[in-house]
């Protein structure tokens, strides 16, 4: 039996490097990572609604658009990391 692929966690080290977890996915750190991923995905969904509202109004300042772009970029980076992590675990299960 091969060792499971380490899980990419939804946070980085203080110096910006990715953090990984080796284990069976049932421990405290795994549950914490699951909770954080759920919050990140929820925030991204809320931000989509906010972005659509702002853009539909067609009355924004450059500062508002800049802030929206920063928030959307951060949310997209989080969602990308979640997808990467979950995709790796799915590939392992189906392989």
C-alpha cells in the first residue's frame, strides 16, 4: 500500500510557502482545513453576488473597482488552492 499524497492546506507558512498535511484526513488539522475551505468558498460566493451588484449599478469609482478587483483576486486564489487540493485527493481516490 502506498502512502497517501500530502494534502495542500488552505493556508501558507509565514514566509508564503504552501503547507501540506500527511495523514488519513480524519484528524484535527484536516477538520480545521475543511472548515477554512468551506468559509473561503462561502466568501467567494458572497463576493460574486456583491461584484454583480456593483457592476450592474454602472456607477462606481475607480477606488471601488480597485477594491473589488483586489477582493476578487484574493478569493480566486483561495478557490484555486481549494480546487488544487481537492483535485489531488480525488485523483488519488480514482487512481
